[in-house]
C-alpha cells in the first residue's frame, strides 16, 4: 500500500518515486488511486506528473486520426457508431483508393507530421485491404522514408502482421477497450482473447503497439484496474485512454457522462502502471473534462485533436493554446 501520512491518507509522491525506482504498482494501491477523494486529486495529479516528466519532460504530442474506411462494420461493439447495431447517422464509405491514401500522407507531411495512421472500420482486413494498405505504405515510405506509418485494421493474424511490417508499417493501433471480465457486455462478435492475440501478433512481427481502452461504459473500478494491469503486462508503447462519448443510435447511447475526477484518476492510474508509455488523453476528452482538460496534461503526454473518426474534437490551434497556457511545450511533428 502507498505510504500514508499522519491522517492515514496515501502520500502519492512517495508512490511515484517507488514507481520511478522500478517498483510495480500493487493492486490495493491501484484501488486507492481510483477511490481517492477530491481533496487529494491535485496531489495525485502532481505525483503522476513527476513520473511523466522523468520520461517525457513537459512535451505534449498531438495526434490526428485519418478514417480510411467509415462504417459498414459487421461487429456489434456497443460504444461504436460504425457497428452493425448502430443507427447513428454517420458518413459511410469503403476503403479509400491507394492514391487518396498517398495524397493524405503527402498532406500530413506538409502539415509537419512525423507519423501517419490509416484507420479502417471492420472486423479485420480482407486480402484486398491488406494488398491496398501494403501497396500504399510502400509508396508512401519510398517518397517519405522518415515518415512513420501506423495502421488500425481490426483483428490481425500473424501472417498479416508480418506482411504489414515488411511493407513498412511500424505501428499497430488496437485497443483492448476494457477488462476480460467485462468485455462480453460490450461486444459479442469477437472476444477479448482475439484482441490480445492481435496485439501479440503485431509485437511478434516487430511493430510498436498503440493499445488502450474506454472508461464510462458501465465497468467497475476492478475492470479499469484489470485493463491497466493487462496493458502493463503487454508493455504497450502508447496507451490511449478514451472516455465514452455516448452517441445516439448506439447501444450505449443512453449512458451518462462520467465525472471529470474519475477521468483524471484513470489517467493517473495508467501513468502509475505504465510509466514509460505514451499516455494519450483520447476520445471524449473534450466532452468529459471541459475546462479541466489542462489537468489531463499532468499524467498524459499526448492528446488527439480535430476529432475522433465520427465525433468532433478540439481544433489544433485551440489545443496549442491550451498546451502553452498550461506550461507545457508542443512536441515537434504531428501524428496524423
């Protein structure tokens, strides 16, 4: 358990120093983070900042998503407006042509991007999808050899992961979303184990992994803790923390908005459990945190801007102003 003061409350700075010394957070300490009262939140955030600064200083990475295929998904994930069970009015289109993907990469480089991510809806890529993504990746890397390529294509087999790596893909995005226990409550068309297998296939192929989750779907504190420990066990490189932005027409459309303090405590938990990972305040950040968004930069060193595939988000210039006013600096290069 975390060291306690004379009033019996945890001394978060002591816990942060133990994490920095290489100790792994214990489960009762994780529970204490999520259960901490409001009057300890500032101290908890400052302790998370101490860990964050050791690895990332006061730099903030900003990321932009590129939806390469929208909607038309056969899966039934309850949070997603692109799933087969959603009636949300979104734009739908098939996988963009290679030339369009290349042009988008060119545009990303012109905007100062250092990584380009192609995201597709669906259970997993078809053979035609893999051929197009690999062909586009090879062409992009030939023109922009320093540009990092990231893809988010759903479930992957080991052979597909190896082909993507050979083509020049360096990053795979694939979230666990929640705990193994709670996963059947949000999706029945594929399993948690299949998501774990996708992450491991990407790692085995030699690619870095961006893998996180969503809070606010009805999970318990224990589920959030299980997710955090699972991500630590996988040693993910980048960890997006999404906060459910309930969308009308989805099974979770009536879910209430989580309390900002819970969102910030979750970011702190992920920082304590994953001290070396890029922690990204991701989808729903603006919706849930509002004027408290600056505080997310204490545990998180990365944010998304310009929207989240089918929902809007903070504009780049507004994000830059927020970062600077909070006393942080913008890391050179967008992740687009």
